[in-house]
């Protein structure tokens, strides 16, 4: 059974994908207490490091997992992407943009056979291209053959338009090259994805300004109240015959939260948490705690499990199974 360590694990979207693909997760790393509590509720068997990744040494990881450098199969991570996201305010100097350096530090020390790093597609737009190039160079300098490609989760069993930048690297001493899975499914429309969807936490029907605006918006259209900033007062209605729009961390739309407010195809409300779990490809019984906004954030910040299942299964079948079994390496 191939092994994986997941950093920036969140509530466990990537972990669920690796589990479905037959991996053994040796350690998860997460600093947000609410996300970590959700992770533990759904993955009680996976050891969890709760804390700042910058304070986690390579030696601590090796001690916790019983590994030696070079023995790990896959090192996974999704460094926070808000500084790159085209849905938020794009900031070149956002401190969250530098968290990939902590990922690279652990990568250099652990020297896994393969790594996977996920981020938003916005990192290759405009000025952010310079950061993308720096990330690519840093990953190569860690001793890996690296490829990066934008994949859309809607072609991998996720009923949502969700483009993500995926970095895959293979250690240079192995006779394998990084590659990506081909599209596996046609886009899944919401009317199929939400069929017989169980009830979930609901923020309730709109009132006041939200209701006034929602009544004017047809499926797959957007609307903004006159005189309001689009970023703060924008609602976007889903369409039963299409995959969902991308679920972001913030509920958004006529609130203090930035980002578009994704709303139900024909009702004047946001999607319920049960519906959002389906849209993100989480199982109905995946446990979420907290307020509506907290549960929505857990989903919006996650890697869609079916998406990561396709990526990790491809890696297992086309890279790990093709590479010679390597012994431990000396720490540089």
C-alpha cells in the first residue's frame, strides 16, 4: 500500500481522495483548530500534527512516521491560496503566498518518490506569473522533475466548475516522469448531483436586499444591487442543467464576506451544507461541525475528494508502480 503525508490538510478533502485510491496516510498537518477537529472526526486513524508547519521539523516528521528520507511514496500539500486567487484581492506580497516555502523545506528533507501540490489557477494570471515561476524553480531545485497543469475537477467526477493548478514532481534519481490523468467523466449537472440530497444545515431563505436581488436573477446569471460594489454584493445563480459554479471559502453575496454568493437554481437561498457536500464530491455522511459559515468554509477550502482520487490513482498506477523501490537516502 503506497504511503502519503498530507500538509495543509484542512478537513480532509485530499485525505479522502488518497484513501479511496488505496493509500496509507501516515501523517496530516493542519494549523486551524476547527479544520483539525473536523479532520479528526472523520479520520480518527490518521495521526495529526496540529500547529504551525514552520515549527515542524523534518526530524519530527520522520520520528512520527517511522520513515527514513526517501522512503515516503507521496508528499501532498495545498498551501493556502487566497493570495493567488482571482476570486479575492490578488496580492503579490500576501504572506500566505510564502507558505509554499515551508512545503518545499519538508519536501527537501523527506525526499519522497513523488509530490503533489495543489493551488488555484489564478497563480498564472497577471503579475502572479512571477510567483508561479519561483515556485516551479524551487520545486525543481529540491531534486525533482516537475510539471504543472491546470485541471478542471468537473471532468473528474466533481459536479462543479473548479479549475486548479496541479504540480506533480518525481524524484530525479527514479526512472519515471510526472504526468496527469486524462479527463474521466463528462460534466455532471446539478439535477443529477443533488438528486435525493439529504437535508443539511440551511442559512434560510433570503430577505430584504438579498431577496430583492435574487428574484431578478435567472439560472446561470449574476446580479448586483444598483450602486453597490460587485465584490461585496454579487449573487450568482446555479443552473440545474450545468455543474455548479466554483464553491469558495466565503459564502459571499450581500455580506461582509468577499466573494460571489452562489445560490440555488430556483430557490432564493444559498445551497444547504448537504448540497455543498454533494457539489464538492464529499459523501453525505462526512461530519461537519460549527455554524453554517464555518461548515461552508471547510468545504470551500477543500480539495474535492473525487478530484484527488483521480490524481492519486493516476500517480499510483503510472508512476509509483513503474518506479523501482528505493531505499532510504541521506539527509542533505
